[in-house]
């Protein structure tokens, strides 16, 4: 009777973990990746478009990103958008493409990224905890309405906790791998 609730909860928790994975992709670890620039919004003929829709993004070297717009007239707007972004880099426009060289990360910046990573992890864990509380309230309500027995309620609580632990552990593993990647010089 309560199993559909747990199935829905598991689906929601999977989405929460997926969102966490997407968020931490933005933490650059001293290595270039298209994720760093692909969603920067560029003024494109009066509307805003992400770079990935108006240019190709290549990584020719571990710390370099090359952006080649399909229309060379867009170089100036892409250059400006990157300069205004929170990447804190100086793009070089050579008339054909834009090159971004990522600086080597300092120990201070690495520690700052680890703190941000842990904040993101905690946000995701809080989200999972809130989902658990909602389902637990529904299960208690089912027991009060005599839709499930008291034994079923406690079995449901046990199953609920197993699911929560599974996703919290997954978040921790993902965060630990990312932290290792950030700290590695």
C-alpha cells in the first residue's frame, strides 16, 4: 500500500542526485571543460543564447578552451559575455576564435571550491531529508486512516530510511570523488 510512495520518492531522489552532479560539473579543477563556458548567455541578435548554441567549443590543451563561433560577427558579443561572467578569465580574441587559458589553481582557490562543493552536497541532503519527511507524513496519515497497520508503518519507516541512506551515501561518494579531483595538483 505504501510502496508507490517509496517508488515516487526514489525517483525524486534520483533527480536530486542528478541535479547535484550537474551543479558540481561547473566547479573547474584547473582542467578545461566545455561545461565552464557552454551555458554563458550571449547577446545574440537581440536575445540571449548560450554559447553552445552559437559556437563550437574545443579543448586543445588541458587548460585551454577554444570557442569558434559559426558567425565571426558574434566574436565580440561572446568575448564580452565571457569577460562579464564569473569565470574571472581574460579571453583572447584572434579574429577567428576566442581562446581562454585557465590559470593554475592556487591552494586557496582549491579550498574555496571544496567549501562550495560541501555546501552543494548539504543542499542536496537537505532536499532528500525534506522528501523523506513528506513521505513519512503520508505514511503516518495512512496508518491513522487505517489503510495500513502499525507494523506496516514501521516496515515502511525502515524501507524509507534505507532509501534515504542509499542516496545520501551516493551524494557523499560523488562529492568525495570531486573533492579528490579538486585537491589533486
